[in-house]
C-alpha cells in the first residue's frame, strides 16, 4: 500500500514538474515551438529575433503584436523589423501601422514600411508609394518605395517606376527602379557599367526607349498620364533618323 501511494505521489510530482517546465519554456520562448503572441526580449537583438519568430509562425495575435511594435517601440531597428514582418500578413488591421511607418522619422523605417505597403493592392497604397519615390529626401527610403512599387500590381506602379528611373539623381535608386521595370516587363536587367554620371545617362536612354514598349504605353494610358518624351536621351533604331542630328 505504501509503495502504491509513493508511486502515485511521484507521478503527480512528475506531472507538476512537466507542467512547470512547459510554462517556463512558453515564457522564455527558446525557439522550440512555444511562445507568446507578443514581441519579447530585453535587448534589440532579442526583440528582432522575437519578431522573426512571430512572422514565421504567425500565431493568433501576431499581426497586432507586430503592428504595436512598429508604432510604439522607441528603437528604429525594432520598428523596421516589425514592418518587414508585417509584409507576411498584409491585413487590414495592420494597415494603419504600415501607413504610419511611411512617415517615420527614420529613413530605414520608412523604407521598410514602403516595401510592405506594396503588398496592399489598393490605389491609396500606390499613390503613397509614388509620393515617396518622387519626394522622400532620403535615398534609402526611396529605395524602399521602389521595392513597394515593384510589388504593387497596377499601371500606376509601373509609371511611378518610370519616373524614378528617369528622374532620381541617386544612381542606386534609378538602377533599382529600372530593374523593377524590367521584371514587370518580363525581362532581366543586367546593369550598366562606368562612372555614376555615365550610368545615369545610360539609364535615361533605356527609359526613353521603354516609352515605346506596348505594355508601358498601355500603363500610361490606364494611369491617365501622358508620355513625355526626352529627345536628348532617345537612341533611334538604325532605320530611323536621329532627331538630334536633324536639329543641327
């Protein structure tokens, strides 16, 4: 009888220990499948890792947790990570946080918000991305807007990319915009060589010739925008006269 009672006590104690261990693991979130639906960690690195786990596992409440981090965390790197993670959700509830992120004081946060905004397919999203790619003072943020426009499936997105490739004075932004244009047109952009000024001129020449592409022409028509030619960068086919030569 004593032995039976002892065994029962040991079993009960074992159950308590297992339950306590599971509770501890859920609190610590060591990456073994347990974890709360909130951003955790005492350091920036821990918080960023927690955000990554939430974005990967997508437990109930994860989108709201990331939205809260994107708007309330004082560390811009944590806000940036949260906005990157929100691209995995693109839910209406998270939209306010994404929109707010495009006005953040940190360029890297605005870039992350813009890239995520491109996963929303509405016109307000593409209009905001167009504002950013043409007007944000920081190249890093404009690069994020280029990524967002590349993700957005609309005629306006293509037209805004044409604007960025043609007008942006930062060669890295113009190059990224042209690469996204090529992808939308079913081509692969392999880049240009030479100094920044030479590359900028080469990109403008490519953009000018793209204005004759049937998909580009249709995109401008759907966006309600006229195609503005820039003869200084037009390179005609061998069978056409050069308008620059005709002016001389």
